[in-house]
C-alpha cells in the first residue's frame, strides 16, 4: 500500500479541485476541450487516498510530523 504523504489541507484542496473539474466536465460536455476537465480525476483520487506518487518520487510530504 502507498504511504500517506498528503496532509489535511492539501487533501481537502485536492478533493475540492478534483470535484470542481469533474463538475465542469459534466456541465460543459459540448465544449471543444471539455475532455481536459477529466484531469480532475487525478487530484480527486490522490486526495481520497491521501497519497501522491509524485510526492513519493521527490521525497515530499505535507503530513504533520509525528511527535515521539
């Protein structure tokens, strides 16, 4: 399973952005480039999973540090 590397604020913004782009797709299907709205699937899925493959590649994390 993928390691969590997306924090709460980042996760919320990804979900909102993804849902907004997908809503744009359904509201504007006749547009010339309406298929570009489907890019919203990526932030939506990474937000719901709390894991971003690009963050893993670059060694980034927006999760709060755990206190020991």
